[in-house]
């Protein structure tokens, strides 16, 4: 196991450190000299891969020209407890893989998520019977009991009912709601659940039907999630894209890549059915599964 784990708060702190360095017109090497460390460590801090002491954090901020005590407290709060791992090693939380833990943490801190998906209903929209069907052929779960894996998946939906829930927007290929997991009864429950969720003010669902051409430049075959996390500091929101492939999970915050995914999202959401059309479509698919 690595000594540290990337978390939303560590990424937010790195986001603030990068903002301070850029605002001061300096380089990572310059910042490293200010607290007598290496450039690689500054880079690791920015990427959420390292920790920093409270003293060095305030010293770095001050030397970069950020002396406001309120801002210092915001930085200290981002650093506070952002390195602890115990949360992930007990109960159903241990069902999350090392790679997925950052996504789960980001979901809890995000104020907006936009996801394009194919073949599978996104995790935060899955009903219990659908989750059970997906895990039915994995009884051992690498030492994690089935019930813990189900609890872990369903626990991600806690973000739907918090006092200030994030805005969740989804473009789902028709394959997500046609691909059968379990049996027709499971799919009826899942589609009915999607219809109910779509009536929440913070959940916006759009379906991309098979007969709706998305456009040559709209990558409906490449699932991705755009995540925005507000920062208590001065750097503005943290924005990144989560991309899940066959053999890897990636979190991308490169500005050029983000711009490309933003453009892809715009094309997909514009090509997909409107919200009211999507509800009608879901109801039709629900009737199809009842036949």
C-alpha cells in the first residue's frame, strides 16, 4: 500500500498551492526553495500525492505574498485530516478499490458532476436489485463480502439526499437501459428508479437513443465524468475529468484535455433527448420490459 492516498481535500490544497505560485509569477522550483524542499515534492503536493506540515504551509503562503490569516486558516483546514487512511479500511468502505476511493471522495465534495455513460447505469443511479445483479457472478469479491460491496455502491447515493446536494447531469446511451442485468424484473425496477430520480431538482437525465445520431465528434462510446469541487480558498473550483478504461482509471486536470471533454459534453447533451423527452422514453422502455 502507498504511504499516502489522494483525497479531495489534498487535491484542493494542491489547487490552492498552484494558484499561489502562479499568482506570484514564480515557478515550482522557486516555491521549493522557499521552504527548503525539492521541486518534485512541490509537484507532488499540487497533484495531491504528498502532505505538508502546517508550519511549512503557512510559511509558503506568506512568502508567496498571501498573508491573510483567514486564508491561512482555509489552507490549514484543507490540510487537516486530509491524509488519513483508516476510513477506507473498515466496514463496507473497504470494498472500494484504491483507484475508486478518490472518485468516491470527490463525489462527496463536488457541487456538480456531468457524466456520459454506455452499457451500464452509473453507480450513483443504481437501485439495489441492479447492484445485486451486477455482483452476482463475483461471490468472493476479493475477500470483501457481497453485502459490503452492495452497501458500498449504494452508500455513494448519500450525496442525493444531503442538505445541499450536487447538481448531477447524465447523458446515458440507450444501451444503459436496454442492457439486461439480472432479468426483466430487475430492469423494470431500475428504470422506474431512474424515472423517480429524474424528478429530483438536482438530477438531470438525458438519454441518447440508438437512432439519434450524436455527431461524428461526439464520443458516446467513451464514458467520462466531469467533476467540479468548490474550494474554500482563492483558486476557484477544482475541475477535473474522470475517465474509466478497460485497464485503468484516470483523473485528468490538464486544461487542454478538460476543454476537449467540455466540448464533448456540450455536443452530447445537445444531441440527446431533452429532460421531458427522456422521461417519456424511459416510460416506453419500462413498458417494453413489462411485455
